[in-house]
C-alpha cells in the first residue's frame, strides 16, 4: 500500500464518510482563489493538464461536491490523439512483446501498490460499497493487465503450407500489428474495471490510447495515469481526456480523423451516435452496450442457490451492472415461494454509507439517474404492477437523504409487453413472472431486442445445456452469475453490442493481422 496520494483537507475517519482521500494526482491545481478544492485533471503526453472549463464530481451518497473536473476542449483532445500517435513512433512502437508484457505487469503492480487509493477514489465517484470496490473493481483492474500481458506473449498465429492446383508452393503466415491510436469511451458503473478491460489488451497489442471516462466517474482513470508513470509506460501511450459526450470530449474523440479504432461501453443509443461519428472514416468499433437480461428458474433448481444468485444478479452494484437480471422467470410450481424468498433477500440489504464494510447496497450514480429509475417505478404502477417490496426512496434521517438512494424493488403482475419488462432500467429492480413450460420460458427470455446475458437455474444437467444453448445472448450462466474467466468471449447480440472482447477476441480486435505469403 502506498500513502503517497493521501491528502488531509477532506479526510474523515468516520466510516460513514464517502471518501477518506483523493489521490495527489487528482489535486495538482489549487482553486481559483488558492482554495483547497480538489481538481481532477486531464493527462496528455505524460503531463497532468487543466482544461478551460470545470464541472462538478458529485458524491452519490450525500450529494456533496467532492472535486471539480477539468473538461478537455477540442484542441486538447487533438493534442492527446497527436501525443498517442507520436508515442507509437518512439520507444513504445519499437518494444517487443515480452517487454510490453513486463511493463503491463508493472502497471498491475502499481495498481496493487495503490490499492486503497483506487478503492477510495472508486467509492468516492460511484458511492458503491467498499466491500464491492475492494473485492471486484480494483482486483479486476490489476487482473485485466496481468491476463492480457500473459496472453499476448502466449498467443500463436495461423500459418498454412500452401499448394495450388498449378503446383505453386508457398508458406502463409500472419503477423499481428497494432491498430494505432485507439479511442476508449467508458461508462460509470464499473469505471476502473471496464476501462482497464479495454486499455490492457489495447496496450498489450502495442497501441496507444486516449480514454474518455464517464463524466460521473473521472477519478480512477486519472489515478491510473500515475500507475502508468510508475510502471514505465512512456508518455503519450495512455492519455485521459475528461468531459461529456455530445459537443464535448466524447464526440471530439470519436469523430477525430486520426483515431484508428473506437472501443465503447455504454448505452445502446450512445453506441448508435458513435457509429455515426466513426462512419466517415470507417473505423473498427467494439461496442459493449445495454441489456435487459433474463434469469430462468426451474422448479428443480437448488432453491437457496438460485435465490442467493438471483439476489446478486438483481441487486449487485445497485442493479447498475449491464449483466444484471431485470426479468426473472420462475416455474409456476415454485413461483410464490421464490417471490417470498427474493423479497426477504431484498429487505435484508443494507443501504449504508459506502465506506461501511457492512453496506451491500449503495446509492444510484446521480440525481438524474435516480429520476430515471423512479420514473420506471411510477410507470410500473401505471402499467398495473404489484410491488412485492420497495418502489420508493428510503428515509435515513441523516445526510444520505441528500444522496441518490432508492429502495430495492420487486414487481410482479406485468404483461410481457409492458415497457418495464422491455426497457433497460439499470437500477435495483426486477419483475418476476411465472412460466408453465420450458418452451414458454425460453420464448419469454428471448423476447427482447437486447441480447447480452442470461442465467439458468436448474440441477438437471441436460436441461441446463439445452436451455443455455437456446438463449439469444452473448453470455449464459448456469447456476451462477457474473462468474468470469477473462479468456472467454464477452459481448452481446442485438442492441447489446457489436463484436466480442475477452481473451483472443480482444487481441484480434486491438490488432491488425498482416498475412504474409512467401513463394517456396
Ligand atoms: P452512456 O452511453 O450514457 O455513456 C457512456 C460513455 O459515453 C460516457 O463516457 C459518456 O460521456 C460517453 N458519451 C455519451 N454520449 C456520447 C457521444 N455522443 N459520443 C461519444 N461519447 C459519448 O452510458 P452510461 O450511462 O455511462 O452507462 C450505463 C449504460 O452502459 C447502460 O446502458 C449499461 O447497460 C451499459 N453498459 C454496458 C456494458 C457491457 O459490457 N455491455 C457494461 C457496462 C455498462
Ligand atoms: O467482466 C467484464 O469483463 C465486463 N466487461 C463486465 C461488464 C459489466 C457491465 O456492467
């Protein structure tokens, strides 16, 4: 653990405090009047730099402003892209795979050295429970670098001994080359995990990146710059530009003519806007988008395992995981028992302060997102749902009342065509519906324009395989959820995305293959 990044002006030892510290890298500038307001800066060509406008970084747990973020203007985004291009022509572009992999392991080491700073920065931005940030988000960031560093060293490539009908002989083999400058645009729900999930393979393949983290969660992307410096990643290889989407850094980056590829995680309609932006320059894209995921519970499931697993699948990260189950289909034979058990699970969640180790349900990310989720709670009532539990806003009697908490919520009684069953809500909420046959369950689960993930709960092995293979999604879990092996394909069908990342799929997206044919 490093203490290098701790400042004291806002530090509180109270476990209710949203944040004990923000890292020094985020604090290079004093406020206009020399005050101690924290400023989160851009990172361009190896330097932390201001922007000409600022916006507030808000604590979702109590609505206070924790920092000001320096928004990059169009010229700065251009400088970041230029700096990435130049880095490819210098040392980084000449490094062999082994040395690149060694440096990526050092990035993982540097993340682990700053483990507590990353955890604090992540919970400061998102309000997520410390238990989650320290078990999932930050360890996965380090793992992303280690896995892709090892993979790129091990990865083989195709080769063919060729004989043509007219007797010519040749050897064909492919070599892997970087794409060049990759634009990385990421969301706020798992900020560091999702950013490093893309940056690690991009760097492993020898690219340079310009990342545009979500305006809601700028801190860990900036702190990662400090880890990159520590690890000997040359200037220009990793750049961070802060800002919004349209008319701001997100748009400037994705329509920049000198960006060679765009990798994006976020809402489906943002993916559509980015697709338009990249069209004139025909850039490769990888899109990981929204979901309206189903969980299918058969009467032969291990009941306790299914209730626990679906409790996670619905409520983890306050339902703000693209893989979360918002539609739960349960065999009518166990429907009432299942609804009661999930209700009990929801009512036992602890909506505490993020820094409290016992908290397992944080706030939503923002006031605006809470408005959206609450509008679906209202819509569910209008569409005729029965709230089994929740449906409103908790009252705490302390500063959390100024934060963006909502109650964990379970609905029953909607028709399958209801908007609440069709549209992604992205909150701690699900609708549970009964089914009477396996065929009906499969049809209901597949009746969506999305196609990201599904989970199947059954102890019948044959049924597990049979149903899983009929799911029109990118990822199906059987008797588990969000259990990850980073070598496996990850992505979605339909509105849930374009392409697959993970393992070799990431290496294939972040590189160009050059096939060489040698006449023998
Ligand atoms: P969002 O699409 O609103 O924003 C994501 C990023 O895109 C942000 O950095 C934002 O500033 C930027 N952006 C917005 N408009 C842009 C534009 N026109 N041009 C360029 N950049 C633009 O998504 P969000 O609200 O941050 O995240 C929640 C959504 O992300 C949900 O729909 C969720 O399902 C999805 N998601 C998907 C996955 C996955 O792996 N499939 C993972 C996490 C989140
Ligand atoms: O685990 C991952 O690699 C991944 N991309 C998870 C996405 C979660 C969505 O919110």
